[in-house]
């Protein structure tokens, strides 16, 4: 009888081999069906098995990721300090860059921020990292930077182009929006992702509002939050 019950549980997993074993294990004098033999104890056993399998998978993935660089999404607003932050992050062996997302309502202008950060990434040897345009509208009515500051920043970066410190590139600019790119990385990464935000956090907020389940693959969020 015990062998029969075990065979039923395995067959419920959809295994054809287990189904054959069920038929062989059942007593000849009576039918052996899930409806007849599966009780509360068996259902509980299945739940325990499911939980154990998930826990085992989690530990296995954790072990695989333990000695690897951390997948990184860097969300910024293409400001002076972001260029310095990029220099620091690029020099660290701790990170595996997956995406650069640029806020549309921070210091960098909506049109200039993304190509400027793509040029910075190329300068840092990260020219293969996709760079995405941010969500066009702030979630706060007081989040917009003064226009004069933004114009001055564009002028500063323009001088870097003129001095051949930076070179214009379109190669790494993504067709996805920043929230879409964030969700893509979170869903596809086999290891938990680190998110570093050094500007407004609109892109991450919109991404997680769109699909809250993606948050389960975030290892940590490091947020500047304010100047």
C-alpha cells in the first residue's frame, strides 16, 4: 500500500516512468487510483516536497552566483558626479554591468543625457552595455532640475567632446525604455541584481510598478536619494 501511495504521488508529477511503477505496485485485488488513495497526508507531503525543491534550487543558484561579479543596473541622471561614479564603478571587479538607465528629469537633458552616458560608458570600456532613455515624466511635481543647470552641464560635456575625451556613439543605445530595460535584466539574470541609483529613482519606480514580481531578483538597491 505504501508503495502504491508513493507511486501515485510521483505520477502526479507527470512522470510516465512513475506512472508505470504505480501500475506495477498496486495490489491486484483492488483499483489503485489517486482519487481513492490520495488523502490529506499525501497532499501535505507534496507541499513539503515542493518547498524542499524550491529551497534546494535557491541554494544551488546562490552557490553558482557566490563567486561571480554582481550583475549591475546603474541608474543615473548624466550629471557631473555620475561621470565620477562611472570611473569608480568601472574600476571595480565586483560588478558585471548589465544596463545603464538615464533619468529624463534629472540633471542631464532628455535628449542629451543618454548619448552622453553612452559616450562615457565607451570611454570606460563599457561600450557594450545597453543605455536607455528614462521615463519622460517625473512622479513628483517638484522633481525637475533648473533649466540653467542642465544647459551648463550640456556645455561641460560638449567641451569633453571637443577635447576628444569623449566620442559620440549610438551603438549601445537601447530601443527599450529605461523601465523596460530594468525589467528585462531583472527577469533574465540568473543571479540577483544590484541596482545603484545616483539620480531620481523614477525609472526603477515605474519598472516595479509595472511588474512588482521583478523585485524578487534584486539583491540590493543603493540609492543616493538626494544631493
